[in-house]
C-alpha cells in the first residue's frame, strides 16, 4: 500500500500553481521541504509542501509548526488560527494562517469587500 506522501491525486503536477512556486507575493521562509508566502487571494501567510500530494501526519505537524512561526510573526502569539482546508487546490497540501476571528488578512482587497470573515 502507498503512503500518503506517495499518493498523487488528479491534478497534473506540471500544471499545479503551487508546484511552480512563482514568487508573486512576499515570501517569509523556504527550505527543501516547504515555503511560506502570502497567499495571492487572501494575503494570509500560507505554507506549501514542495511535494505534490498529501504528506504523512508527522510531516504535516512539522509544516504546521513552521507556519505557526510565520503566523506569530504577523499576528502575534495566539492571534491566528490554522486553516488546512484546501479549497482551490485540493490535491497539493498547503495551509493558511488566518487572523483570529477572520478569514482574510487586512492587507487583502477582499478584506474590505467581505469584512473579517468568509464562509468556511
């Protein structure tokens, strides 16, 4: 049986926006395993696993910890929540750190349109 990290879902990795890792927003961290940058849509810190697919639980915990460090730098300790739901790109693991009580970062143009929240 394949491990989660070996499972490749429906998207073609060659066409995946997260695999391309284009620097279109501010980047906060990167290493061989992941990168953290502001999300193009919501402007929150977003971590992306460099491997196209879904990681094992231990890797996921490590990635969430890394995102937490970037989120604390932006929103302060406890001033954020982790949103690991993959809405637009479901087959490439990534997660967002959203401001406490909100969905969009105040820097996002959508923040003024939708306020602090959006349907989850």
